[in-house]
C-alpha cells in the first residue's frame, strides 16, 4: 500500500507540475473519451490505445511519476480481470470467429478475448491518467480548477464550491487512509491476526477487525476536520477570496488547443475510422 498510484501529490518543479490544473483536468476528460470510444475495428482500437499509452508514458517521464506504482495498482486488480475474462468466455457474444481447445465442445470466440483486453487496456490507461493528475496537481490547485471549470453551474444554483471542496478533501485523505490501513494491519499482525493464511471464515474475521477501526478513525478525522473548518470560519455559502491567483499562460493555451484537436480527432476517427481502414487496406489489393 505504500506505493498507491492515486492520491499522492509529488511536489516537483516539472513542466507537468507547472501546467494549469484546468488544462490537466480537461486533458483527462479528452483522453477518457478517446479511451472509451469504439473505432469500429479491432486493430484500430489497439493502435489508438497504443498511441495514448505512448503519450501518457511521456507525460509520466516529464512529471517524474512512478510507473511502478501504476503496475502495483493494476496487480492488485488481477482477480477482477480474471473474473471479467471468465465472464466473457462463459457468456460470449456468439458472433464472429472462434476456436476450440482439443476435442472439447467449447467454443472460445475471439470477440470475448478482445472485450477482455479492451477492459484491461482501458483500466490500465485510466490508472495512468489518474496517477499523472494526482501526482502533478496539489489538492488546492485541483479545488480551484474544478471551481473555475464548473463556475457556469452557479447560475442554476448548484453549489460548485462545496462539490470542489469535497472532491479535494477526498483526494487529500486517500494517502492518510492508506497510512491508517498500514498502521492497523501492523497492529493486528502483532496481535496474531493473519490476513493471508487461514480459511475463508477466518479471513473475513481478520478483515472485519481491520475495517471497523478504520471506519472509526475515519469518522473521528472527519469530525476533527469539520470542527477545524468551522473554527476558521469556513462557510460554503459565502463567496471566498483566494490568497494565490491562478495564472493562465501561453503554454496552457497551446495545450488547450492541442487537446481540442485531439478531441475532434477522436470523434472523427470513431465515426469514419472503419471506412478509413477499409480504404487503406483496399490500396494493397
């Protein structure tokens, strides 16, 4: 748990850290759209995923974001991936080509394998995106950025400031909850609790002995935080002033234009991608 990818801000002075938080949030949304769109062709889907992976890898190198943390977070989800793979095999789409293993009368459709790979690739890319955002953006900058991006919703009486503060606090307390979990696991292990060995019933009891004190400490921290915010005069209904102003630079404008071009490109590729691949393959016939 020490290497959780999400929620840990790394205060370096890199180009990714200096980039405006609003641009990074918009970039996250654009790349999410690119990841979850269907381009109508299996090779084209994986080509787009590969290009997004290369772009995210470059961002991680520039922002000094740990790649091992993403792999560890993905490793923790291996059980879910196995379940998704088995689910797709047992409930296939029953369309397209398939193959059989030996003499078994069990058909494995290629579409089931592709669907499983889509989920794994999308999950991995999403972990990379969130790691870059949380590692290069401080919670306060993220709060100001969300407040600025969602400010038009204030016209219809939506409490944007409260929503932004809640999200920032949630991100801020992810590392704190991780540290509490590690501390409780060490305390329970010193009392003879084994979280890895034993029967299923014993593991459930071990997890219960961990979850209950974790919930208790979380509620205590929440109460202390609420009291501290009240003592400092925080009122979500009042207009707040800012000690530090967000400055928009030329680099942010250039990055925003690049993101808009990418967004349009993803949409056009999803609409006309299949026809483009067919036309490209037709040149070699």
